[in-house]
């Protein structure tokens, strides 16, 4: 493929700019640029053929090649960047003006001198450019025409941190063109800058309407408003977009910033009418009821002087704790209260639809912590129709044992629950782990595993009750050992 | 020189005997590489020393470029900027810039440039009495607002000071607008410190921008895209141009584009490149890998102790003293360097062997005469002591980690995780996760497993989603409603949606039959729509080895070793495949399942001719947009050894399951 000479292009563009930069010809110039754009968008493919130093196939195989070592290249001003990214098959050349003060300019001296340039040197050069960026440009560039630039050129200047002016973009069409050009640059910083300009120069309804069809710009705008803390405007925007659930969540989020619990509760109450999804509405309702309840409990428990509060002084307030923590708290301090009270476990369980499994786990933890094994027992006791009590659990008994052990339950308690484990293998390993000798011995006996029993005997203290028990079993002639 | 090869228990051994080391070096670099792939090499030099080269040095690994240059560039630029505000000044530094700053400049350098006092930016009123204030910050609106307030209160109090803000790595218009709106524009000078890249190690470069992840992938804000391009441009300016670029992901494409434009802009000399290939990958191409528990030493240390900017703080439980020690973890630490990529189960054995060797080395002292002792003290003792110190630290760390990881919970969670990856006994997995939530065990762990469940299963069934979400909110706070909204937005924890075609079908059916039937039909449809991309991807790329196969973690056979042989990281597998095929040809189905956005670009001109077998051709830069984990780095190091190449990782930040999820939490103001 033939390669266009970038210099030619540059010269052509620049000289043209030069000819049209008189103030009174503003309009003509921009019209010309406009029509040039139109023409270009029509014959895009051909254009690319001409200046194809970036012809690339996104789908995989290279179509052309990129020249990556172009020196002082200023490629064509035309651009195909208005196209959406995913659709591009060929990346068209995107224009760049002469280098501003990008970092690369610092390295210019490097290969010339061979060594590394002293930094203050290169920087002083840069800084001159920073303060007087126009001084080093060709004459045509130096003129004060920042206000004459096309949307595309403007956003490019913005990207490079060079002087620019947005004032001339007054018609809605121009403003939107500017925005679309910024989006085509992929530079979030420039997109935000344009949005800030549009925010101040457009009626918000109009801006919202236009953003609706511009997803990338919209997301930048939402994020900008979030960061600026412009909650009100954000809510209006989301509402205008019909994103009511997002809007509701956004408003709900505000409660996090409210320190005072009373005000927080009132705020949550006001959230109840927001258009949440059905599930979330239930959760927010829970949140409000929970805090309301916590405030009541906290007020009375703060000055409570019951025995349990003296024995186990509260370490922290219950305010703003999760539901399960609240349940645990109530199982700890308010166990056995009648269902009518706000602080009773039964009431909390019912109000917040806590599953049986979850309830048992929490209550077990709290009662075991208090070492009230009787309460623990009664959690699992069920009576059948004949009046016999039987232990049942929605969680595996091996988990129950774990929790009990973590709370330093005595061996007699542990043993009882280890015995309830269905799976013999699990039962045995738990029994071994927690040294429930009786169970180990009985299990080996039931398994008719003589060898293991002999091994186990060796671990026991001589003449202890367990030891004698093993002896007894081993000498029992009626058992048919499997080994 | 004498070479002897043998096979033993499936290990390929290669013994090389030579008169001296230079001969051996020669042998290792001759055209037909010796040793062969997969061999363990033992070198026996005349003096009788056996050097175990493991599999690491099996081919002459190409030399990596010297990245310390980047530090110098950054430091020099900072000094220049400080000099722009002559005279004594107080410096306020953003909290998350302190560690990176530490790596490139120290307090002495700052003092030399008339920095008087150093403060951390805390967004609170300040106590400084200096009449020049300099702020070194990330371009964040909140910080700029704070500075504006400060200036305004000074003005109100009739106090005159000079202010300068140095934004790094760049300034944003939004920040400047704040200055303008607050009426302080003009009172403050602003500058940019283009500190794009911090080298964390020989092969790890970081942008130190953890917010890249949330900003880009959750908020959809592209503010860091050109920063990514700038980083690549910087590398190219210093180390030469690339011949080939591959990538996948929306952000990767944009970063490439901005980079390409900057390339055209600057003048680059065609110099001999120091690396030649670049691979860009978006984090959202693979969320599964960073959400898996790390079990390779370096990753595990990060998961448990959190490595910050290449340094870790070991607490009293590790140091077995009453104070904490900060340690740099990089290739300079000889002990760490040997274990960092090892599966945790191997590390203990290695360390104890090392301890024995150390003992032997110390014991040499016995029976030495004065001269020998003198030499010993001069040449060896310092090294031994250093090794001793490091060894005891890592042993301490191992112990501490063992204690945490041998708990019942961890084993069970790991089992659940592996089942999820394998797609095996999903019901049991859900029960296990549920119980974890019910018991209010680690909030992040629960979330991690929920996300893994959703990602591997392509979303949760509606009833599971609702029930698990409700239980999660009960256990960890209803505020997490917002977290769930974020996770859904990002697509890492979602409810299964019946496909669009199905919805159309339903509505048609709906007209014909009554509501109840429609409900039933929907159920049936959604179970049909449950076809998961991960499962298909995993099958297509063979990510999950068949269960039942024994996996010897001491002799890893593929990258799956970093997850105990249970899963080959998708991200790294993609990189391997693309490099192997020199493009995406043949991976069409895979990219379709990953939502496309793949590309492969070759540079034109003479660089293609220069594509000979130079070292540079075997150095590959992998850029992770949105962060990468230490496990992925280990996997790439393994891949490099397998293929006789080296990978350099350029990441926006080091991430981990906890960091990734914490970035998505929204339960605080």
C-alpha cells in the first residue's frame, strides 16, 4: 500500500488554516470544516486508503501496518473516530497537533546525546511551553483562533492540556457534536470537561434528554454528579431517565451520612415510599423497623441493671447492628421474654422472618456462650405425639458440637450431641477430636473393630473407667470381631 | 564437558559435569538449548559442588530491562516540580501516595528541596504554620474541595500563603473546575507529576491506581484510559518500540488507541526494543481468577498479610517478638525469591531444608584456624546472617498462615470453591455458603463465594438469589443492598434472566394460557437458559483438569498448580493461547463467549525484519487493566519458564479477592 506523506498533509492543512483565520471569516472557515467533515464521512474508505499508516484489523490479522516511529507526525485532521469503537474494522487515523508537553518530549535529547539528559534541562524547556504553549507553534497556530476550532480540534487540544475555548459552541447541535467528539477520544477527563460546560450552558431537561441516547457520556455525568455530591440533580436525572430503582437506592444511600440515630430512623421511614423493587422494598422496611426497635432497646438497656447486665456488661451499643447480631443480643440479654415485647427473640424472629435454621444457630451461640446448657437442650427438644422427647436439629449435629466446643462446653454436654450425629464416620472423628471416650469405644464395639479398640486402649490412662470398659469389651467372648 | 541424562519416577534429570562455571554457562546458551524442556538440571563442577538448577534456568532466560530508570525519571521530575516553589514549604501527601513515594524518594531528598514538614492528607483542618503549602495528591474532587476550603479559610483569616497542588499522574478538568467554583483558582498554582509507573520488582510494574477498577468497570468512567496509554508510551519511550500488540476488552482497546495517538505525537527513535510484544487485558474478561483463594506463597502472603507496594508488615505472631517488622518482598530477598511461586504445601519442606543447610554452613566454623575464620567472617558470615534473618521470618509467616488456614472453615471453603469451578454438587455448595453467611463468618469471604457461584453458574436461580441475598443482608447489614446493586451492575452477582427470545415466547404463550401455567413455563425456560459461559469456556480451554487425576504439586505440569491443580487461570490461559497462535485465529468461539473486543496488531516498517531471535522477542509485556493478582503473576512466571520467555506484568494495581470486593462495597458513607 502506498503511504501518504504526512508532511504534505500537514502542510496542506496548515496552510489552509492560515488562509482562513481572519476573524471576519469565522463562519466560512467553520462551514468549510463542516463540509470537509461531511465529505470525509462519505468517502471514508477511500480516505483511509490514502493515509493508511494505521490500517489495522481489529478482528485479528493485520491488514496494513502502523508506522510507530513517525517523527513529528501530524496526520490528517480527518477522523473516523465518530464511529463507535466496537464497530471499527479499521482504525482510521486520528489527528494530532504537534507535540505539546507530553512526557515523550523529555526524551528527545536522549538518543542524540547517547546519555540521559539532565532533567532540569528538559523540564525547563517544557515549562516554557507550559506557560507559553503557543510560542513554539508554527505561525498559523500562534494566532488567537482557539475559538475558531472545530469540535474535534477543540477536544484534542483539551486532551493535551492546551489552550481552548468552548464559548463558541452555542447551538445545541455544536454542543452535542463537541460531546460526541469527546466521547470518540475515549478520554474520560475531556468528556467530563465537556459535560461540565454543557451543565452550565444547557437547561437540565434538555441535557438529560440528550444524555439518554449517549450511554458513555451519561455514565460520566452520573459519576461526576456523585463525586460532586450533587444528590438532588442526580435524583432528578435518574428520574428523568426512568431509572427509578437506581434513584431509590441512590436516595436510600444518603442514610449512611446521617449520624444521629433518630434522624436516621426518620430518614429511613421517608425512604419507604421510594420506588424500590419489590424485594428491596421489604429490605428497606426491615431496615427501618430494625433501627426503630434498636433505638427502643438501646434506651432501656443502657440503664438496665438486671443480673445479666451486671454479670456480662454490654461492650457496645446495639444501634446499627445487623439483624442477626440483634437477634444474638436478644438471645443473650432478653431470652425468655414473652413474644409481646420488642426485645424478645421470638418477636425479632417473627418480625424479620428468620428461618428456623438461622434462629437455632444464633440462639445456640448465645446460650452456649452463657453456658446455659439447659437452654441449649431445650432448643433441640421436640415432643412426639406420645409425649417422648427427642432431639432434632435443622443444622447437622456435628455443627452443633463445633459451636458447643468453641464455647467450652463440658465433655458431658459434648458427648450427648456427638452421639446424635447420624453418620458413623463423622461421629467417630468428632468423638476422637473431642475425646469422648465412651462414644469412641461404643462405636468401635458396634463396628466390631477389635484392632482399633486395642490401639485406642493404648491411648487411655491405665485403670481409668474407660480403660476398664475397653478391657471388658475386649474380653467379651460374645462379640464376633471382624478382625 | 560431560552430559548425562536419565529418567527417574517421571522426572527428567540432566547432569552436567564441567571444569568450571563458564563452560556450563556456555552450554546453557548454545543454539540447541540444553537442558531440554521439563528437565531438572544438576551441574557438577570440578570442585564437587552440585548446583541444583531446578527447572528454572532451563533455558537462558532473557535479561529483563532495567526498570530502576523509571524511578529515576519520576524522582527527577518530582524534584523539578518542588523547585518550582522555591523556599521552605510544608508538603501534604495523599495517604495512598506515601508508599509509592517511599519507593522512589526519601525524606532526605525532600528536605534537600526545602520541604519542611510532611503531612498526610486527612481532609481535616491543618496545623501548618508555613507560608508555603504544597499538596501532592491524586486528582480527586474531594481532596481539591478540602484544599479550596483551606485556602478560603486562610483568606477569611487574612492569612497570606502560597499554595501549589501537584496532581499525579495527571490533573483533571473536574478538579480544576472545583478550584474555579470555589473562587480559589489563581490563588493556587497547579502542576502535574507524570509518575505513571512504579516498578515493584524486576518483572512487576504498577500504576498504583486501585481506583482504576471501580471507576472504569463499575462507574463506566474512562478518566484513566489515557493514563494507561501514557504508561505504555513512557515504557516505549524509554525501552523501545513494540512489534506486536494483542489485547482483549473494551478498555484495552481504548488504551491501545490513546497510546497509539501519543506514539504518533511524540518522536520516537527506532531503537533496539527491549521487549517486543504487548498483551492488554481487561479485568472483566476474567473475574473468576482473582476471586479464587490464593495458595501460592506470594499470593497467600498477600491474602493474609496484605502486601502494600511490594512490602509487607509481619506482626508479632510472625516475628515472635513484641514488635512488627516491615519487609520488602521482591527478588532481592533470596529466600523469598525461591519460594514465592511455590505452592504453599511445598514451602515448608523447602524452608526446613534451607534451615539445615544454614546450620551446616554455620557449623563449618568449627575446626577452623584463625585465617580460615577470618575469611569466613569476611566473606560468608554476613550473607549467612542475612539469610538466617529472612529464613526465620518466612518460617514464622508460614506458621502463622498454617494456623489460619488449617482451620476447618478454610478447608471446607476451598472444597466448595473447587466444586464450583468443576460444576459439581452445586446444591451442597449453596448450603455451605448459606451456612457461612448464617454464622456471620467473614463478610468478604461470603461475598466472594456468592460471586464465584454466580460467575461459574452464569447467574443464580431467582429463588436462590433472593434467599441468599436476604440472608446476607440479615447477617451483615441491610446497607449491603447497595453492594448488591453494584455487584449486579458489574455482572458478578446476578439473577439468571431468561434469554430475550424466551421472553418473547413467554409473552406469546401468555396470551394463550392462564397465568399459572406461564409461571411454570418460565421456570422451565430459565433452567434451559442456564447455559453458562464459564462452563463452556472452561471446557473449550480445558481450564479444569479432570478430577481424579493425581496432581503432583512439587512438579507442576501446567499453570493449574497455582490453584492446587484445580483450575488454570482463564486470563493466563488466554495469553498463552494467543501467543502460541500469534493472534486470535482459532479462538473465535472463545472470544465470542468473552464478548469480543479482541485485537492483534503488528507494527509495520523494518521492525518486522528485525524480528529475529533476539532476547527482546522473548520478553512479553502483559498489561492488566483493573488489576492482577500475585497468583496470576506466578502463573505467568511458570509459563515463561515453560516457553523460554519472560513476562513483565504492568498492572493498574495489585489486586486480590478482598481488594476487588472491597472496591465494590457501598455500606459506608
